[in-house]
C-alpha cells in the first residue's frame, strides 16, 4: 500500500470512528404502531405522552388531577388493580413538604421473593413546564413496557410494582411518602427509575447503591441492553452533584439498589415551558424503552436478593459489547504494569538509540504548551463570549441553545492549536520521542485516578494502546504505510470511548466545562501523534480545524438571539412585605421589553432583602421597583401552643391561607436549632441532634397546598435561649389573574417564564417573632 493511500484511509477511519462513537449511543429506528404487541412501541408511548402533557401539571393544579386520573384509568385498562397513597411527606434535605398522591399497581409473581419497582414521577415542575421529558417520558415508557410485558402472557417470578410518584419536583416527596409509609416498601429488592434532565440525547445509566456495584453491573450486562451508555466515571461525578432523584430516597432511606436511566442533552429545555411533547427526542424515548423492556424481562425473573456486594467495578460501554467491566482491585495492578511497560519500552529505545533523553524532554514543551493554551482559550474564550452575549446568563442551566456549536468550535480550535504548536517539533523529532511526554502525563493522571477517582480508572486503557503504538515504532520493521494503519487501528477504541466524553461534560455540567473538553482533545491528540506526524502538511490541517472553529463561533453568534423556538426566560413577581411596602421584582439580569412596564426603565439593581428564597442555582432577586401597595389578604397565623419543658420551648403555629395559596415558605432570620419538627402531624425524623437547624441554610420549610381550605400546622421545639424570627411567604401563582394587580400575561412568543425560581406570583411577606 502506498503511504499516501494509507494516510487517506487513516484520516477517513478517524472521522468515521468519531462519527460512529456518537451515533452508536442511540437507536435510529423508531418503533411504530405496527410493532408487535409484545414489544415496546415508541409510537404507542407517544399517544400517552400527548395526553398527559397538554398543560403544566404541577402539584395542586386541576391538570395534575387530570393526569393522575388518566394514569389510573390506563393502568386499569391493563387489568391491574390500582392503589393510591395520600400521605403528608417531608424531605429533610430539601425541606419541602406536601400531601403527596402516589399511584401504584402490582403484578403478582410466582415466588415470594423481593419485588421489582418501575419508578417515575408524574408531576411537572412548578409552574410552567409541560413535563414531557421530565418525567412524562418515564411514565409513558413504563405504561407501554408494562402493556407489552402483560401481552406476552408470562407471569414473572418476582412481583412487579408500578410506582408513579407525586411531588418529585418539589423535594422527592412522593418517594419519601412511599419509602417511609407504604407497606410495599419493605418488599422491594430493586428499583428501575426513569428520569430526564433535558429533552434528548443518549440516556445514561447511573447506579444508586450503598455498597459495591459488581453484582449490579454483572446483572445489567445479563439484561442485554442494546444501547447501554454508562461508565463508572459518570457515577463518581453524579454522586458529587446536588441533583437527587426519587431513587436517591430508596437508597438513602431504605438501603435499596437501583438503576437510573436519564438523558441530559438539550439541557436548555430542562424545567422550562419548552419541555413539550414536540421537543422530546424520539430516539431518546426509543432508547428508554429498550432499557426498560430488557431490564424488565431480566429482573422480573432474577434473584433480587443477590445484588448486594461490597466489591466495586470499573465499567464503561463499548458498542456491541455492552459494559466492559473489571474490579477496582485491578486498578493499581494495571497502573503498575503500565508503568513497568513504559519504563521497559523507553529503556529499550534509549539503549537502541531510537530514543534520546533531550528529544524525550523536548516533547513535553509542545504537549504541555498545547494543553495550557487550549484550556485557557476555551475558559477565557467562553468568558469573553458571555461578555459579548450577556443574555447567555439568562439560561440558568448554563447550556445555551447554540451550545453544541460552541463545543464544536473549541474542540476544533484545540486541534488547530495542537497541530500548529507541533508543526515545528514534527520536523525535528521522531514520533517515538514525541509520544513519551503524552504517555507520561497520562500515567500521572492515572496515578491520581487510582488514588482519588477510581471510577475513572478505565483511563489506563488508552495508555496501553499508546504503549503498543510506541513499541511498534521502536521494534517493528514495517513500512510507513503499515505503521500508519496500525497506529490508527490502535487509536480507534480510545476515540470510541472518549470522544463522547468531550461532549458530555459541557452538556451535563454547562459550557463553563469547555475547558475540560479542550483538555480531553489535547490528551487524546497526544496519544495519536504518530498518526498526525505522518499526515502531509499538518499546517493546512490546522487551518482546516481553525476554519471549522471560527465558522462554528460565527454561526453560534448569529444564532445568539432568542426566537420562537429558543425563547428568552423572563421573570416577574409582586411582593407585599411586612411593612406594607410593595415591589415588583425580577431575577433577570436586566430589564426586558416585557417587564419594564412594571419594573420601570431603570429599576433598582440588587434586592431589597437578603432572605428571599433563591433558585437551585443561587440566583437571587436582581431588579426591583417599589410600587403602590394593594391589599392582598395575608394568612391568619395562630399560636396554639407555647410551653417550656426541660429547657426546650414547644410551639404550635397554625397558618390559615386566606386566598388560593400555592406555596408557603418559612425562612429564619437568625440561627435556630429545632429539636423536633412536625408538619400537619407528620414528624420529621431527626438526623443527628436536631431535626432542622438554620446554621447553613435559612430555609426552614416549603409547604405546597393541594386541596381546598387546606391549612398548615407546624409543631416544633427549640432551646429556650433562642428567640426565633421567622419570615413567612405566602405565594400564589396568580400574577396574571389577580384583579388587584392587573399584570398583562406575556404575549410575545419569544418569551417564557424563567425556570428554577418563583415566578408569575404574588407574594405576601409576614414576620413572626417568638
């Protein structure tokens, strides 16, 4: 084979492999209505989704009740006996409380073993999301999967519990109600939970376990999933993030194992009015069905008592091979073997004078230079882009509508930088000498991983491939064409596994992670130096990648404005405070054409108070304008009890809303330590000395009203030397319907309510001192 032909084949193989690394993560054939009745059909699932996502259906709304009734009816159509659970639930971590309304059905198994739970939540987030992805997609996947399973006529060995939880979006409260109060909870052996944090892209499998993952991973492989996407690094990162799911309650409160199946791409739709039936990726829904159908058939008949294990495994997905896995115990051994192989190969190269010490050390200059420059360009480039387009800060999720273009841009620029920096060194040093530095740096990374982040230990595998390439360069007498092809083939598995990670980090964690993407690009580039060195005229290749990067940046800039399909988040609230002063407030960074009518052309920047509830992204009030106060009717607050016993003061407050209140927030103005705490007779189980303290978080409680004439009764005790000062916020989502306020609804189709914050609300603030 001619060397020129080998170069073309090599380049095409790399391009195809990168393309395949992404396309292999998702199914591409969408099952239609003609799909056999014993199989999952995306088209049939979509029929349900369209019905349950006609309107936002957060707790306390009429549409929430409509969705509940629809699901009960559909389960009954399958011949199932349906139960509901109405239970006051409190979440200690999120300090939310509500009367949750769970929906349950149970398929009896042939044995008395542990039960398999199919879990998703049917409420949408407060207050404007249609909940198509989060988590209507999970609900309809379960409905369709159970229908197909029943159609087979096979009775499972294990009981199957279908559980549609309520109030997940306000504190995982349906899961709390089930785990803490329902008798079926003690029968559970494994939970399969379907979730979403975006509206598309591959669905990731994330484990929840208090022990080791070995048996769970082995069982998952036996389920023979067609498109598994998972690795142990993702779960290590997931455990560090504050994003819990219903499944977290099962693990933390009941020590139960489970699998999350969740997709995170198109993150800009998450919890917004754009989480609609139309925007849900059909390929993603097909993948959710593949996960659940295969897991359902396997775990319905598996021994769920044998899933616990103290051993942890490293794992990662590979197309057509499922999850490749090996024990944590191998991590240091694999590192040591790699280190000895590296030392042996480089020693041989020096002895044979194919490697020289000056040349090997010189190789660190371009590699570290490319790493540093590429990461800095990505990090500060994104900061500069945010200055040029300040509206990006409106997207609290951190991933803009044109975010994929920015990933493309900075990945391409990192490649251009790497090729340009290496141009000089490619002409003066051999590929073998230049490879030493990247392999050494990867070795250091793997040493740190072995100590601090064992879930990422599969990072050693690219090192082995690179060592094989280095050995070939030093030992082999193959011609140049053969060496190019062999080097390329050895690099392909690394591209398949790691190329999707380049995209995953900014998609999942926001575009502030573009620096991580650039870092991965240069690290992978370093292991492929023998390939790029053989390409003719690498300077032109660097210009090609630079051009791609610039085109992506320009295209992203042209698509930076809001449109009907990429709406602008806008917030507005009316607050009547304890001193009878009133304000229009906004979480927006600057006044918009919509809310300037109420905030004025030049609203005051900042907030008139420090205690107002902020978002999960810690976004407080940014703009406000004092206006004329109207007489909103505050709740009646009665002190039913106030006694002292054993150095503790016991207080019982009754709070009676005088309007259609959606939510009541209690926020401490000082540091308090509640020894006991009850909400409508439901005690909060203490963790440690106190049930609640406000040393780090001032939020005491967020209570959500779901019924007519509902009251909030709280009983608590605290040390007698403390003097509580508590702010009570009565929140109603009636800004557009309240006749006293007269605010015009958004009529611009390029606007929608800002997610993650209280929005479109009238708020009455009161202070209670005890």
